C-alpha cells in the first residue's frame, strides 16, 4: 500500500527502499516489533539502525506524511478485523 503523495513514484520509492537509499519524511507501516501491538510506524531512515538491520522487516505500507500513515493504519486495522 502506498500513500497518495507517493502514488506516482511507487516503483521508484520501492526500489530505493530495497536498495537502502532512504529519504526524509517517508514513513513505513510495518509488522509490529512488540506482539501486543497491531502495527509499527517508523521513519524510513530508522532502517539504518542496528536493531532493524539485524531483523527482517515486513512493510505493509509506505506513506509520504503522517496523515497518510494514519489513513493507512485505519484501513489496515479495518481489514484485519474484517478478516477475523
């Protein structure tokens, strides 16, 4: 899932993420690091920290700003509870 502001740059954004080239103000909605949470929202540049480099991170969405990340969380949460 990609936010509206990054929709037209979807392929480039995903390629940059896989290549380890991170941009400012790009947020990732990921699988939770704590099993008690539903999702984590982290800035893309945090993937450079040792904690994240040592783990495989499952990315559910990429957002261009906080508002898009919140919309994504709402949609993902609704989908998750609709499936159960």
